[in-house]
């Protein structure tokens, strides 16, 4: 794995991102609540520039006419083209099973931890490419690219 | 340790399309409302500044995305998506190697309550398309926007531009005040036929009535997902009212309305015609036959069946290989990428026809 310095730590404050090019790939580096994550800037759906998307959370509702809750604020990236939603921390796309026909999407990604609040959702068909991110000497954000 | 650099391209991948591409649905808009003032007839400028546009704006649902646009389509130089020719060239025409693109400005002209102002606006928008877009960019062609709620005013606008090679169709929006087969619209069809211009009818708009036959829904998703019902209503009206018996040269392009609904609706229309046709004795042929001779259909937003193979069956049932037209809908959020839009691998003939050759024939492009 090749390590690349992508930014000084203070260049990407919480909630912000930086998009860089490494070896022909463009990669978005995100700061989510103080932790850094890196995703390929290419949506697995139709190839849109995923990392230019809006960062949001999930609006959840257990049933029609019931209560709405908002969860995972700042951790969900929406593709700027079709609005596909991806977990910034894992690259996983998520579906609300109440809104989709579950059996049509049998793609699962092994080994990804499922946060508890995601219990109402099912994994979607896509996983964005993610990269290891570390902080070097508390000064630089470093991305490892295979 | 290497230091990463700034991205050198807008996208992380080159387009992998290997045939010519004609994009039949591109949306442009004004960089600022003032732009139009220069093109408006002098007697309407004061009205434009003082009163401005008054349609049925309350009919529109708030979009999921600002301007219903891709987030990456806002020009760095400022202005809304689709307002900057240089960025449209870079992001769309050059980015995807588009051979020709058809401009469909959705700017509310036909929905104006003041019909005379609507007609003046239509002329101004058409002048703006010509001078600011088609003249500086040879890959673009324009659509004649018309004040469609008045058949005679719409006909006059079509007659004005009919002989100009920059304009390849007249443009309506699917949600009109009345079903489009009604006689109030016939002068417009007569003019389109006379000028050998197809009429494109695009997704959206606000004619004052709800999108459904059962009142007003709650959400944008119902408006967006339910739009085919407006297209169905117009096809039913145009065919059963006998528009194509009256204007046999008229061609209609359904833009952004989907197409999976077409085969079963034509079955039902044929069945009704066999049983109830006495009510419309001027309709001499099965509706499905009329449809396949007079309608063209754009592909975006692409139908996405649960099993990809259903898409091949759909194409067979549709039986319109010579009338399906690729479109991106740039810069709107439901953009279809030319190299990834179709859910199945198309055979070379279908691919060439859908991506460019059908549109080339329809619009008479070189």
C-alpha cells in the first residue's frame, strides 16, 4: 500500500471534506466528528462524482402516521446525481425496507459492522470504494491506496 | 511519502460509450432574470420588470435537490445549473462527446395567465436560445417554446421559427390546462404539421390541476414517480380525440415520461376501441397502430426493472426500436449517463439507433 499525504489535519474540520487525485483516482477525504474516512469519488450506481454530494443523516419512520426520527447526522453521503445514500464510514449503501422490495436486492457485503440504529434498514446493492486513513504526527491526514 | 494533488478532471472515469450520442433532453436556464429583458419586445419590458411571471407556481412540489439539479452542475462562475454555456460544454458536450444536443428550456412560458405576455416571453426565450446558445455552439439545437394554452398564439410562434434550422421541434409541458386532444389546441398542431416540426411534450409543469385523477398528493416523490399518469392522459386524449386523423403529418415526442407503461396501456386502448369505438367513429385504426406511427419516446429516466432481463422483454413489447431516443436530462438530478443508462447490453443496431440514429432521423440532423 502506498501512503499519500492528502491534507494537514486542520485543513479538513469536522463536517468538511477534501477531494484529491492519487494515481489517476479521485478520492474524497471526510472528517466525520473528528474521524477521517476516504471514499472513491465514483458512485457504484452510474459513476457520478459521489464525493461532491451532500452530507446528511437518515430521516426514519417506523410506520406511516407514526413518529419521525433523525439519526446519524453528518455520516451519510448522497450522490450528487441520483441521491443514492452511502455510509461515509463504511461505503455501504442503505435501503429502508419499507420503501423497497427487499428480495430484489440480495447483495450483501461481508464483514461490515451494522450500527444498532441501522436495524430498521437493509443494506443496499452498492458499496463505494473506501481507503484506510490515518493521521501522521497529529499533523497530516494520510490515505493508503492499494 | 507522496503528496496528493488536486483532481484534474470532473469525473473519476472516462466515458466508455463507443457510438455516436445525441442527447434529446438538455435544460438551460437564464443566468439572471435580466437576460430576458434584452430580448423582450420593448412594450413588454416594463411589465416583465413590474409584474414578472405568473403561472400556477403553487402546483410545484419542493424538489429533493435545489433547482432539481445535480449538485455538481452548479457553475463555478456562478449562476444556476444550465445557465453557463462554457460549463455545459465542458461537463456535458465535451465530457460525454455528445454529437448533438436538443435544448428544452422549462421556463414557464406556456403557463402564463396573461396570454399576450406569455407569447412575448416565448418570442424572447426563443431569441435567447438562438443567440446565446445555438449560434455560439454548433452542436446545439433549440425547441420553439410556445404559449400553448392559446392555439393561435402557439401557431404564430411555430410559424415564426418553422423555417429556421436552429429549431427542431415545438415544446410543451405534459401538465396542460386541458387534455391535449381538445380542439383549443388544434391550431398549434396544424402549424406544427405545416412547418414539419414535431411537438415535444416534456415531464412536469403545472396546468392548475393535480397530477392524479384523484386530487393532490402529499409528496414530491408522488409527483415525480407518478408523472406517467399525466403522459397517459395526454396520449389517450390525443389519440381518441382524433388529432392524428385530422393532422396525419403530426409527430409527437414524449420526453421524460418513461416507457414501461406504454405496451399495456395500448392493449387496453385497443380493447376499448374495439368495444366502444362507435363513440369516436373518425378513429379508423387501432390506437396502438396510431401510437407507433405518431409518437417517439425518450429514454430518461431509464426504466429499471427488478430483473434486468425484463428490460429486453419490454423493448420487444414496445416494438418501437425505431422511435426510442436517448436523453440525459442534464443538469437535472435524475441525469442518465450515456455509457451506463441502459440496464442491459444492447445489440449494436439497437444501441446505434437509441443513442443517436433515431434522433438524427426525427430531427433531420446531418
